[in-house]
């Protein structure tokens, strides 16, 4: 039941935050404020429900080291997406026409903060962490990554290829980042940086959503396998390759730190892997 209660708690915050964001969507400053408030509240509620259901300190969201971990995770996410855009631009598939909507970019920061934090708490903090205690790291990573991809099929311009790409590049990379660090801050930062780059900076579609214009007035064109088509650059083969490489680096780091839980070792082994080293 801990999985159920934890999911319900975080989903409730996500839902309420989403309603709040919709109510203030025409005001970028309020959108930023509501988005950040949703992100903070989600972490607080997650920590509270973990204490109540597992009778332990929620070390995966411990505040010590949170700021630098989120910061470098965000920078890595922005850099990764920027690398994808650089390759698209080199091929002539991404064109900047001028300045976009800076105030729109401000509002997108709030939306993406709420999305990144609540999704990481749900998929890495609750689902992966608890399933890993039952099955070990690899099965849990596979299952939760596929679920993460399938959830994105409900987006307006979703496709099966896009969902598979999300499962591999986002589900795999973000989960690997959690396994390597046993904290949620780096995957939250990675998720946030990637989404901010795609929406607020480079003004592309994000996971099939037609997000408002960000900082740049830009368009993508060309082969959908290269650009991601209507799904956005997350459906690009460049994203798939770059994120898979980063995921492999995190997995190697996880093995070196002894953070990978073998199948059949159960919750105790997962708990030991979570302890700070």
C-alpha cells in the first residue's frame, strides 16, 4: 500500500498544480510562481508520505547537496538538448528567425519546473524505487521506463516511436541518474534542463505538446527521423543516441558505487544501495 499512498499523494499535488497553472496561464509571472510552488509542495508532500508509510527519513530528497546537484543536472540537460539542436541546425533542419517571446519563456519555466519535479517523484521516487526493491534494478528500470514512455502517448501529437524514444532516452537516462546518485536531485535537474531547453529556450515541441513560444522564434523542418517531427526533437535519433550515451555513463558509475541491486536481493539491498557513500 505504500506505493499506492505515495503515488496518490504526489498525483494529487500534480493535479492541483496543473489546475492552478491553467487558471493563471495568461500571466507568465503567476505561472512561474504557481509552477515553482507546485514543485516545492510536491517534494514536501513526498517526504511526508514516505515518512508516514515507510517510517524512515526520505534520504533521496535530503536537502544536503540538493542545490549543486540540481544545478549541474539542469546544465547537463540544457547542454544535451543544445547538442541535439546544434546538429539539427548544422543539417539545416532548425532555423532561428529572431527573438521569440521572453515573457512566454518565463511562464514555461514554471510549467516545466512543476512537470519535472512531479514526474521524477512519481516515476523515480515512487515507482522505480519500490519496484526495484521487489525485482532488482534492471527489471525495475525496464518496467518504469516503458511506463514513462506509454504515459506520453496521451499527448496531442504523440506517436509510438515518440513514446519508445522517451522510454529509452528519458526513462533510461533519468533512472540511471537516480541509480548512480541514489538521490532525486540530479534526475530532477536533468529533466528540468532538457524541458527548459526544448520549450523556453529553443521553442520546439516537447513530447508532442505544442508549447507556447519561448525565447527564440524558430522552426524545425526536414526528415521526421532527424527532427522528431510533430513530436519534437525528443523523437530525433540524435536525442536517442546522446541520451543513451549519458545513461551508459551513469550506469557505469552506479556499478562502481555498488548501487545496482541484483534480481532477488529485495528491498533490503535496495535500501542499502540508497545509503550515502
